[in-house]
C-alpha cells in the first residue's frame, strides 16, 4: 500500500451527497425567494431589538449554556430549562445526536422523503441508512417498525415532514414509540411546529417527559430568525448530559441567544405569523389543486405541488423563475422529480404564483 500524497477523509465521507439549500436570487435580484421556508413577516420586532442590543458587548464570550434562552423557552413552554440544549440551528443538534448515538455497524431508520440532513449525519458516523417507503408521501408507522433490526439505534422523524408537509398524529407517534425497544432513540424533529393547525397533532413534549428514549428538536429558523441560526431540543437528563460533553462550549452566540429569548416571549407576533401562514397556505392549496396539479395537504409553512411528470415540473419552475419567483426543486435532493416546494410568502407572492401556475397548459 502506497502512502497517500495528501490527507485522506475517513471511509464513507466522500460518498455523502452534500446538502443542497434552496436557490437564491442573484445579487441585486428583485426575485421573490420562496425556496427556503423563511418567515414572510420577517422577525419579531422585539427579537430584532434584542439582537441589536448585543452589539454593545461583542467583546464578551456568551454564557456557555445559553441560560437566557433556555429560561425563556422553559417559561413559555412549561419545560425544566435543565432539560433543554441549544445549538447553532437544529442541524447542529441533529449532528450531535448522530455523533453520540450512532457508529460503525449501527442503523438509523428514516422515511423515504424525510429531511435530507438525516442521511448526511447518519453516513458521517459510519452507520447505515435504512430508508423506509411512505404511504402517499406520509410516514408509515407500520413500515418504520418493520424496518427495525437488532442494529437499529435511532429513528429520525420530521413531524411535520419536510419537503412534503405531511404529519403523523399524536396517536400515531405514540404507536411508533410503543413499538420500539427502550435502547432505540426516537428523534422527533418538530421544526415546523409553530405552523401546525391540525387538532390531533402534538409537538412531542409530553412523550419526551414520559419516556427515556425520546428527544424533541426545534428551530427558530422558520419563525423569522433563520440568519441567527438557533436550534433547541428537549431530552431526558441522560441525553442532555451526553450531548453537553461534546457540543461546542459557546455554540450559540450572544445576539442569537437574546433574539431567541425575545422571540420566544413574543407570543403576539408568533400568532400573527401562524395565522398569516394558515390563511395563505390553505388559499394556495385550494387555488392550485386541479389543472393536473396535486397539492399535498400541508401542516408546515410550505406546500408541495406534484405535477404529472418531471418535465412539467421543470417547465413550471422555469415559468415561476421568469415571473420573478424562486421555488424549491425537490428532484435531486429528495427524488420527487415531479414536485416543487413553494414556501408561503406574502399575499402578493401567493397570488402571483397561483396566476402563473394556473395559466400553464398541463396535459395529464
């Protein structure tokens, strides 16, 4: 065996397909970005003010455990702050969970159209991806349970799911958990919880409180603070202890901590954002269903539009781009070649998108 001429990554690293973010417009572009599920109403004014106030203390390290943010989250959500871990976006926490609970020879189970970060963080640990087919673009509890083996260590479940917007009811999530061994960690990724209007949905907090093998992960990115990169999770004490041992000592910066705490307490703004999303998500769904387009029922801040084939989806994407709207293609990242994910934006943007897509001549 010859000596390599440069450093070589660990086995499997170069087999990982990198995460592909939604497209943005060119510098100076006036195109409306509807590709990244960002807040159409911006950030909470209170969060913006809190973020700005941190400029007076940029020379000081932030408090290492995100105490200010954890206390705000505990206060609003009725959680013991000691059971909360904060991170540089929820992706940071998902990576830490994978690093802690997966390794060579282990398996992680996930549904076919789950968040594309799950395969990345699983492969990075040397563990095997077990991809489970869905039922009509919705996670199938029976299929997930059937995929569990003696090597299974983690179940990744986005609820609601990205990019489909579909969800599992509280009863179905509990049925999934009841079928798992106690040594399997169920990670409930509730990134879009703020937007859910379904009465039978649960964010997962009660299940975390009842079980020793359930973690709930959340983010501030969808509620107006995507640039600040703030994530948080609630977990049993033994999980938080393990995660604290490997997370970065200052993994949430001070402006983000202050903005996150203010955003958490700004219930009026959060309800305004939720109401706007529900109104225009339902409106756009009703407008586009038909004319050979199918919109999956969504509980998130986006919809997934399915076209008859990949060619029609590509034509729809190009028409929207020409009209000044950037949406998310989901073929390369998720394998849904005939789909486009459209974030819920302003009233003008939603009416503009609907007008363009409804004007297309689509053959079934």
